[in-house]
């Protein structure tokens, strides 16, 4: 049986769809504070998934850059591989697709990050910290977390 540890900072009401997917696939869930990331397989603490929404990711790599990269550095130093699973529409399926993303905040603020700039930042972060950016539609997040962490045996 697959057991996934879910970080306690993940609000249950915000991840209800993910928890429902875990339940439907027979995944046992333990809630505990994780050192890095949001989801970890109990049997493999060296691989974690950090769930983000694309606007949140923009904020993480700009305004919260130090906090975000500090977590990535902690993981790198400990030999932990982080997969940053970013929820978005079906139009963004991989890192390359981020180049064509149109940030809705650009209508409000010309200083908002463009898709091209976000792509360059994410690519650099991926190369420097050894993390991996993957993308999915929100409806598929639970399924993708299970797949990334190694399936249900």
C-alpha cells in the first residue's frame, strides 16, 4: 500500500480533490510537517512533490525568491529531488510552454512577469538546484502526485 505524507501546511479544504484521488486509489495519507515540499512517499524521503499554482510560482520566483530558493537549496544539500508540480490549464504542459503563457496580471501591472521571463527564471532554477518543473491541470493533480512518487504498486 502506498503511503503519502502530506505537509500540514497544505490546507485540507484546498486539497480536497487531491485527497479524494488518493482515497480512490487506496493511498494512505499521513499529515506531518515536511522539511521541504508538500508530498512525500513514506518509503522514499529523497523525492518530494511541491504543489504550486502558476501565479503562486510567479510570486515565489520574484517577490519570495529568497525563501523559495532557500528551500530548494536545503533539498539540494540533503540530496532530495524536488518536483515542482504546477497546476495550470491544458495550455501549459511543460516548461517550454511557459514561454507562451500570458500572465493576466500584465493587464494590471506592466511590471508583472511575462511568460518568457518566467520560463528563463524557471529554467535557470532547474539547472542550478536540480529540481524539476512539471505541469498538469488541477483536476489531475492527485493522480500526477501518485505517478511522480512511484504509483500504487
